[in-house]
C-alpha cells in the first residue's frame, strides 16, 4: 500500500520541482 511517508515524499518532490521551475523563470527574466 501507500504509506503516509511515501505521500509526504511525493509532495515534497513536487514542491522542489515547482521551486526549480520558479527559479528558472526568474532567471529568464533577468
């Protein structure tokens, strides 16, 4: 089954990807 730790990890990874995308967009604007 899917454990809460796995769900938490998945959400954390998605947050990291969002942060990376935001950084890339910010760098493109410079």
